[in-house]
């Protein structure tokens, strides 16, 4: 057999892989900073985390929100760093798309060129050989250069494990954290012990990747940097060492510069970054996920549920709350044949639905609750949307006093999402009237979507043809202000 060198496709995919992996790690750390704790259980009960990256204690004498648990991490480890979950997620999803394309090109290339032989062990002898190499390393010696492969049995086994076991596991645990997938295929999330199990395993996989890259680079260096680098960069051993070193350093420099530009640009123009990074990625996501309908009927009993978004403090809301919401009304108007104006009692007389579901906050925590109320489709049947109606803008009594100047909290859903059976306006939680902290008197439940779309304190629903005039036009308050995914829910 011919010695297997380092063909061009392997060299190019290595460089692309290095870029995407480092972007994934940094943006992943940014996402972790938004809820810097790891749990195994769906309830994320404070104190029950198995790993904690935060020393902050939450106050016991007042209502705190999950946003206060976020950590501010440096750009040296997080992309972009300093509490930028929204932009960090755009980088993560953009990079994972590039990383998957690179991985696909690599694996197709391996099998198309016969190079798969370099990775896929074809004899059981690999195990004793790998052990022998391991023992040699422990003696601080280098194993002998193998004849056919440019690396030894231990390296081969590790590479095989990384590409065919670790990488697929990262993909599968990543998918299990999508609320749309977990809501439609609850059995799938259960394979990983639910969202929190998947999140914990995804973190451990990231640590394994970082260790692998570190050890991989170190072994290449100790196996005589000049010799290996010449092979890797120029594809043969005859080329000039200094040229090879220059190209290798140039590649590393390009990856480093990309990170610097990405970080600075994320701070300066987060909206442009979102627009650019969502190109293609958003349509792919919508194509894969938008059709998925929540079918949750969770057996797990209700758990602790964090609060996110403080209750409103405006006098109008205070007065309604003081009278048990007796003067409160829900208006449904806009492009409808029959506008509605309902009191809480009238809502209670409409057909009742109830569902027990997992709430998934974009920050990473989850919890289980039983929600009761009126399905949005019941309201649609009564108001009869006109032909031009495409979206529902759900407005709230929440002026967001914590971050003034951005208008009231709101969210946009399209008619298709609105008609899904588990799209619910809830006035009950766990069999009790909805508490103020969780959105009294009425809040949206959108079981295939992230928590920030589930507007609390809803009092006004407008049917529109376009939502460009709602808020700043990005489809939700947190998309406007925190650069979360834009468009209507589910896009
Ligand atoms: N009015 C309003 N609704 C809101 C928010 C908010 O800040 N204001 N936060 C959202 C976010 S990010 C989450 S995770 C959920 C949390 O719901 P809970 O507080 O009932 O647990 O509410 C969503 N609805
Ligand atoms: Mo959230």
C-alpha cells in the first residue's frame, strides 16, 4: 500500500475546522454564561446544579429573575463576551452550519479518495498497538514512525473516536436542546435525560474537543514540528520547511484575525451581524423546525420554575391587580371580521384546554408546569381573520421598567403557529390562578418555542398583514433589544 500523505482537501478542511471549532467553543461559552450552571434535572432547582461557574447568590428577600444569574465573561473566552447571549447564539448557529459542511466535505473526501483507511481501523491489532504507543508516551518517548500511516495506532484510534463518535454526539445533544424538536419528539430528548442532560453532555463534549485539539497540536509539534508541518502544509516531505512553517503560521494568523474582527464587529454592529449570520441559517431552521407541532404531555410533576421578566410597575397594572383583574379586558382587533373585547370571566367561559409541558428559556434553564386556559385558535374562530391577516401581535401591560425606553413587551406569531393546539393563552398555572410573577392575568404558551416568545401580561392581540410597525419590527421585544433571533416565532 502507498503511504497516505496529506492531500489538499485534508489540509483545507483542517483549517476550516479549526476556524469553526474555535468559534463554536467561544460562542458556546457565551451561551453557557447566560445560565452558568449545569443540571441533570429538568427543574434546575437552585442548589441542585452539578457544576457551577458562578458564585453569585440570589437575594432571598425579593423576587429575582433568571437574567440576574447571567455572567459577564471576557471576550478572551467568550464570543462576543460581556453578556451578549443573542449575538453569541448567532455565531454558534452560523459556525455549526459551516462546521457541518466542512465535516461533510471531509468525510465524503475520505471515502472518495480511499483516505478513510487512515482513520477507520481495519484490524483488532489496533488496540494492542495503541496500548503500546500509550505506554511509550508514558515513558516520555516517541513511538516509532509507522510505515503506512503518518501517525501511530493511538492517534488513529483517537481521530476515529473524535470524528465518528464525539462529533456525532455533539450534533445529537445540540439538536436535543431545540425546544421545537423536544416538543415534537419528547422520546428523543429523553435519550439524553432531557434538555439538561443534553446540555450537560454537550458541555462535556466541548471539553473533550478542547482537550483533543490541545493534545493533537502538542503531538504534532513533538513529532518534530518541521517534519510534520511540511507534510501537512505542503502535502509532501520534499518542500521547503520555512515555506511550510510560514503557511501554517499564516493560517493560524488568519483564524486569530477572524476572531478579533468577529468580536469587535459584534459589539459595534450587532444588528448587522445578526442579519448577516442569519442569512440562509434562518431559512434552514424554519424549513426544518417551523412545521413541528408540540405534542407534549409530560409525566414529570411540576417543578421549580424560574421567573424571567419582573412584573410591571405601572399604575394601570397595579390598579388592575389590586381589584383581582376585575376591570381587565382582552382586546382582539385589526384584520378581523369580528373584533372581541373579553373580560376574564368571559375568557373562563370559553372552551378550556390544559397542558403539562417543559418550559425552555433561551438562557438554558428549564422547568415543568401545568398550564390551563383558552387555545388561541378558539379566539380565531370567534374573531374570524380577514384575508390579509398573516400575523398576531400580542401586546402586554409590561412596560419593562428594568430596561426603559424600548416600549412594552410584545411578541409576534404567525397564523399557523397561532392555530397549533398547544398555542394557549393561560390564566392558570398548576391548577391555581396564574400568579403575578408568571404573567397574571393572562400569558401566552407556545410550547415548541423558546421562553422569550411566551409573552406574560397579554392584554391586546392585533391581527396584521406585516409586523414591521410592532416595536422595532423584529418580531419580539427581546429580538429588538437583545438581538435574539428575529422574525415571527418559529422562524
Ligand atoms: N411581559 C413579559 N413576558 C415575558 C418576559 C418578560 O420579560 N416580560 N420574559 C420572557 C422570558 S425570557 C421567559 S424565559 C419567560 C419566563 O416565564 P416565567 O417568568 O413565567 O417563568 O417569560 C417570557 N415572557
Ligand atoms: Mo427566557
